[in-house]
């Protein structure tokens, strides 16, 4: 069975408190909607720094969440000088300490992670694709740089749009782009 690819570039999720510190009373406007229902890329950018360097212009995604999280690739982590763990969104155990700078202030948080490879599913998607009772799958990629990706988690949300999220390192390694299709291996 196939699933569409969504490539997740470096970005930031903010809680309300940290948003106010970084942006004050500036509104978070929608730049464009994301495939996942209710999620959007805002018009706001922040700079993120670590012990070795800085990456400017990370997109803030909305709406605000209950946690602040900086999602980067392993390649990004070298520039920042951090060693972020691979985690599900919201799991900040062992997250790398980074400084996030906005127009109104800056914060230092243990919030840097590399996002787990995951496929967004819901109960209906699980039934249609025979994924009931399964937590993790493999993905087969065909093409010039074909291969197998292991440790791909199924991420449940009732409002899910069926798609696999890969970071830029994974996507680039297999020459994948947004909306390509890959095959799930059970």
C-alpha cells in the first residue's frame, strides 16, 4: 500500500507563554495551510542558535501548542553544535538546549529534537489500509536511490491527513520530494 510523502523542514512550535516573550502582541497570521487539518505555517520566523552556530529564519508553525519545540535535521544539528535526540513531537526528554530569538526577546529552552519518521493515521485510515494494531512499519522507496526506511511510527489523530512525514535528511538521501509516493511494508 502506498502513502504520500510530506517533507518537514526545520521549524518551531511555541507555547503561548514563549510566543508572548518572542513576539509580544504580534498576531500569528497564516502564510499557508499544511495538509494536517488545523495546522499551518505562519508568517513568523525566528532565529535559533546553539553552542557552535545559528540558523536564521525558522518558520513558526501554528497554532500554539502546550510545549515549545525546535525540530531540526541531523545536518542542522552540526551547524548548531547540538546533539538532539530522535523523538515524537511533544516528547522533549533529553532535548538539546537552544536559544530562540524573536523580534521582542529570546528564550533558552531544552527543546531541540529530530522528529521521528511517522505516518499520520486515524481509525478509518487504519481500517482501510489494514494497519489496525500496528505501531511501526517499514517504508520501501523506489527510484534511482531506492531503499528501505525502518522505524516509521504510526501517529494517531482523529483528524489526520494520511501522509508520511520525513525530515529533509531522509528525503534528500532518497531523492524524495513532497507528494511522491512510497510503499508501506508490514
